[in-house]
C-alpha cells in the first residue's frame, strides 16, 4: 500500500512539474519570449555602419544629433526631446522649441545621457565615438548617413518603423517617388556639364562623388566635370583649381555651401573672384554660376521631389517651364 501511495505522489509531482514548465514554453518547445520576464524587442535593425541596434521598446524619448535627418523624422510623424544644430541647416518649426544640445560636431555626451533617451540618432562622421559610452549607459545609438536619394528612401522607411507609422511612411514615399519619376521621364536627351564647388569652413573643393546634389544631377542626365579629375586627400572631392575648371569648361557652376549663403558669397569674392581667370569661365560669362539652396546639402526628406524639380527647371527651362 505504501509503495502505491509513494508512486502516486511521485506521478503527481512529475505532472505538476510538466504543467509548470509548459507555462514558459511556446508551441514549438522554445522559450516563450512573450512572457513578461523575457519580452521580444520592439525593433532590431542594422544602421549605416553595419552595427546592430536593438530597441527594447518603442522609443518615446529620441535625441537627434544628425541634423540632416531631423526634418525627415518630423515629416514622418516623429518628435525629438533634444537636437543638435548646424550652421545653415534649417530646423522644422515643430522642433524649434526642442532642447538645443549644441553644434553637431560638439555635442555633450553628459547632456545626452542626462536626458535618458530611448534612442540617439547620430551621424557616422561626428558621433561614432559616442557609441561605447552610450552602450555602457544602455542607450541605443543609430548612425545614419544620407548621400543619395536611395539613402533618403531607406532612412525614411527605417524612421517609419521606429516611429510606428510604417504604412503612412510607405504611402508618403510612393507619392514623392511618383512625382520624381514624372520629372525624370521628361529629361531631354542631351548632356550638359556641370561642376559642384563646395564651400566650407575647411576650404573650397570640387565635388567628385558621394553627396545628394550629385546624385540628383546624375538622375537628371547631367555630367559631372570632375568625374575624371584626380581626387585629393578626400576620395569624394578634388582640390579646387581654376586651371582644372578652365580645362573642363562646364556649362554650369553650382555653388554648394556648408553654412550660410552669405558666408559662401564672401568666400567666393575673397578666394575665387579675386583671380582674374575666374571671369574667363564660360559658365561665369553666361551667368550660369548659381548658389544652390540648402536642400542640396541638407536632406529635404519627403520634399526631395521639389529639389529635383528645382534643378530640372534650372538647367532645362525650355522643357519644364511649359
């Protein structure tokens, strides 16, 4: 009798153990990650530096250090608790009252961590050095970069997922894409040559590749005069040379300023126009030297179609002004 009772008790204990274990397993036998003790992360993705970013929950406290994507984030319905700034870069009206944490290349790590953000969005060039410290503070850092229209599309899709408005994001991009395709299909079958002269605090150069302005120009069938020039220390640019410009003889000179247009015009006067050879350039003589708006340096986000249209009307007025 005692043996039977003992066996019955052992069977009951084993049954309870099985029932207890089953409450922590899903149907395929793996741990049930939907339990409160081990929840699934809200979203996991790879940033533009190849680093995996894990968002445990939907981010409600976002700090944006990369000024070139601030507008796009707000256009898609996002909002930040703090932002960096950059000279000449416009700030969306909705973000003007948000806490300013300094210049894009001089942000305070202490100030960022004190805000206890769920996510920090930075630029690979300026903020990669913050990664280790933020990881230690358990703050996710996503580094994103925009050098082309495809980059804007990809980043827009990413932001839609982060914000939780993926469907709305897809719809908005579809409308922008349709307008751009309408513009591109009207591009005449002739090739005009241009040079993008970049004016920045660290000097003047001729842009060879790797930025949004060149990508837009390429899609509009414009030929970059610097394409075959020898790069300098930076593979994406050529050291400024009036001799190289005279030899290339571009139809258009596009001035792209990292800063204010006023600053760019003063640099033009002091460092380029002071050389008499500048006036001999065909683009200067025919008044085809143009300062491009900040949209060609700072991503306009969903309004990128307007940037396409601006340049198309500028270089093909007979086609797009009809």
